[in-house]
């Protein structure tokens, strides 16, 4: 899994997780990557903060960076997925194949699969990402 820093045309910065660069480029070309702030799908990869800052970053500059806890990031990801993905439940593999084959409109979906269904999706060339959904206290 590779994590890229991304930016939409409205300059909102966010991260994207991809299998590899080719997977990022396919999703970018298909306009499947959307900004979690504005929903825009015209996104580009930008150099990461670490790459720009390097190891010579002075202590005084570190305070300028916004730090978000891992739990907060998981909550934000969960909220984004709930807002922008259709829940197809146990029919995930079936719907994903229909979308892949052009039998259904292309859209973001979420749901569950069995290991056998996951293998069938891989054999068909369907790109998907497994994201464990943590339980959050209200």
C-alpha cells in the first residue's frame, strides 16, 4: 500500500491510499478519486510534506504543521466513506462486477465480501480496497 499526498483544484490537501502508482493513475484517469472536503474529482499528486521539509526541518517550524491523531483520521475516513459511498452490503462483489463490466453506472460502493468473492474480483481485474471499519463510541 502506498500513501500519496493529493490536492484538488480548490487546493484542499488530503491523502490517498493505493496499491501502487499504476492504481493511482487508473483511478485518477477514471475520476474515481474525490476530495473529502469539496467532492471535486480533479486531483493531482503533490510532493509530501516530509519530502519537502526533509530531515533539516528546524524545531520552530514543526509547530506550523497540523497533527491529527490516528483515531481522528480513522473517524474522518469512516465519515467520508459513509457520506460518499453507496452501501451495497453483501452484494458488493455482484455490484462491483456489474460496474466493472459497464452493466451499472460507475459509482463508489462499499460492502462486504467473502475471500472467494475477493479472489473472483481480482481475477476479473476489478480494483477494490479492503478497509477495516472500526467501532467508534458515540
